[in-house]
């Protein structure tokens, strides 16, 4: 179980306890924490999606490079494929940067 899943489950259990015992002040704060946890999940999913996009660009770039290098020499006609591979690698680097920005936690 991921730490986020564990946190959400713990908050749900505590929310139920607060509701059962009539601790409505605490229940309000648990609800706030549940909203924050939902934001964390959305952020983690954005990181996952960005990382997957980077992986896709990397794999396509590798495929193009392997295709060009398959015969051991680079022909002039294959330069376009290498340029596309370079462009894909640049897009992947941008996605990597975006994922690292999304994953950055600022101290309070």
C-alpha cells in the first residue's frame, strides 16, 4: 500500500470515529485533511502522467536511433530520423523537468 493510500484510509477511519462520537470540530479538520490528500493524489497522478509522456518520447527516440544505426553507418537520408530523435529527447527532458517541478515540496 502506498503512503498516500495509507493516509487516505487512515483519515477515512478517523473521520468515521469522529462522526460516531460526535466530535464535529475534529471532523471538520479531518475533512480539510481529506481535501488536501485529494490534492496530493491529483498531483501524484500528474507526475505519473508526465513521467509516462517522457518515457514514451524516450522509447520513440531510441527506436529511431536503433533504426538508423542498424546497418552500422549513417546515411544522409537518415539524418532526418536523427533530428526527430533529438527533438523527442528534448521533449522528454522538458517532461522530466516538469515532473521534477511537480514533485518539489516546499518547506513551510
